[in-house]
């Protein structure tokens, strides 16, 4: 299976990878049904890949943009995310996770994710809070929908049956990663990746 990458026009020219030590041969088809076709997946996106099926799933996250009270049902998040309505939003594994009921993208600086029931904790944006997609919903049900095990080598337009190369060992510029990465995701990636603080 060859790579069929359509590069995004105007994509940031900064290299995400400081060093690529191992990339899996061939390509992995992204599950585009849970994404928006026509949008772009950026280089360095963190995925869960399956070598047997040659498929990959984006580990969906969003970085908190503004503080949220412990009874909030709306959360301001930074722009670059791929959440969709009906997907479960969570903040901590084992905590609350509830479905997104609305997404407001009208503000040029942030998006607003609305959920039916509060996550029940006060969140401070300055703490670098990363919200994530949970595969389960409930008061103590939060768990990552997909477990990070690789990073997309080259970004591209999201289309049905488009394949992406996946890096499984290397060094990345942490400050250039396109999507929010939690401590739990870094732990899942393990020692195969170094997150450099260099710019």
C-alpha cells in the first residue's frame, strides 16, 4: 500500500520531527468517518495504528483555552482539534466523560465545546489542561478512545482511503506539535520518543 498524501497549502514549514529513527513501511489508512473530510491532518498528529489491519485512528485532544468552573458545561478550547458532536469529552482517566452536544467555532481565537453534564472539576488553562476523547461515558468511565503508539510523518487532506506514514521512534519538537499532547499520551508512547524542548 503506497502513500497517497495531499499536502495542505500553506502548511507551517517548521519541521515537527528533529530526528526520525524508525518509520513503518507502507501506509496506514485513517478512519475518516470520525473526522471531517476536507480538513487537514497535520504532521506530528498522534495516532493509534494497527499493523494487522493497516488502519490508524487519531487520538483526539483539545487544549483548554480559558478557565472553567467545577459546574461548567461549556469549555473554551484552542482551535486545532478534531472533535465532533456526540463524542465523549473527558479530562482525567477514571473521571467523568460526557457527550459533546454542540461545538461553536464562531470565535476566531477559540472553539466552545458544550456537554450535557459538567465534568465536575475546576480547570485552570494555565496548567496546560488537555481534554481528550473517551470511548465510554459516565461519572467514573473516562478512558482514552485510542492509545497513542505513533505519530503521523506527513500531514495531508483528510479523504477516504488516504494513507499516512507513521513514525514509531524518534525525537520531536514538543513546542511544534500540532495538537495537544497529555502526559498520559507521552507515557503511552514510552521511551521510543523524545520530546525536545528546543525550538
